[in-house]
C-alpha cells in the first residue's frame, strides 16, 4: 500500500521535526514521485521567504515565572 504524504508531514520535514526513519522514507519517496517533490519545493520556497525571527522574553518575565513555579501551594 502506498504511503500518503500530507502537507503537514512535509512541513514537519522542512522544520526538522521528523524521526530519522520517516525523514529518510520521505526523501526516498520524493526521489520516486516528482509531484511530491514539487509540493515539497513549493512549501520549502514559502518557508524560505518567511522572516527569521527569535523571541526572547524580558528577564523580569522569566523571573516572575520562576518565582511563581517556586511558590508553595497554599
């Protein structure tokens, strides 16, 4: 039975969120299926155009979270 690869799985591949076996399986499938490869390339192209942003909370926010986590239950 042929495996069906969804956009969700392709996005997980792009974001590096797949286990090694699934990643290799999908790469092999793309070698065999030009439609799947085209779909991957379209999603990858869109991903590459997204701005690369990182978020860093303020130190005060981190400290508030740590203080809350260390507060004993009442």
